C-alpha cells in the first residue's frame, strides 16, 4: 500500500511536504497544492493496481486516513 502524508503546518521554509511511502517526499508552496498532488498520485497508483491512501493531519493534530478519492476511511 502506498500512503501519502499531508501535514497541517508547513515546514520551516514555508512549504508543505508530502511524504510518500514509496517515493520519498515532495514540497509544495500551498497546502492545497500538496493535497491535490496526494490525491492525484493516489489515483494514479490505484489505476496501476496498487492500494493507495492519503493520511491528512487536521488542525487538532490528529491524522485521518482517506482513500484515493479523498473519501474518509473508518
């Protein structure tokens, strides 16, 4: 399974980093850009037959898991 982690806060340089369990990490200028990348990458992974999930940190510091369509998982 490929998991994409999207934090709530940017790193000290002001960018948001998306950590991918299969591909290191990438930096983005906005959280929306980071989220869009994670969703797009998860959709591509799913189309190639891989299980994919997106882990998103909320303002409360909790991480929540979503599928490749950004639908919440129980």
